[in-house]
C-alpha cells in the first residue's frame, strides 16, 4: 500500500467492536481543545492498516445532524492531511495504533482550529513512540 498518498480508505477506519471497546477501556487520553484523542498501541495483526481511526461528535454537543457531519468531515480531513509521518513510525515498529477523536466544543469551529488541535495531538503520539 502506498502510504505517501494522502487518502483515507475504508481499511483505516476503526469499526471492529472489539477494538473500539478495548480502546475506550484501556486507551490513554490527551486533550487539545476542541478535540480529545484516545489512543492505544497494540501488536500488529493481519487485519487492517497500521493505524485505525474513528471520529465521534456527540449529539449532546451538536443537536443537528448536519452540524455533526460537518465537524466529522473537518476532523477526518485534518487527520488525512497529517497522518503520513505517524503511519511510517508505526509501520517501522511493526505496531498498530487505535485512535479515537472526540469533539468537545458546543458549536462548530473553523478548520484552522481543528487542524491546530490535530497537529498538537499527533505530535504528542510521535514524541511518545520515538
């Protein structure tokens, strides 16, 4: 798989219930407002990509589905643009990373604000693995 392309294929989406439950039970958390990142490094298995990610925007924070989808789209786009360095690190270490991004703000915010938070959160993971 060519990881230099900036894509977000279905294989990189975290959807397996066992992994999601494991992530929320044992994962560590960091906050860079308006995002909370929960992450868990696990041993590589044959299933899926080296990094699997999900985005959650609670209905309690944003009542309208249009707004929730808008924020999820922005978070996924920010992740898609910044994920390559992280993928190279985890592929080299033969590890798998489970990621969840939770939205914390009560209204929609700009892409620039989400992107700054994403950059900060991904740098904290890179510092911990390096």
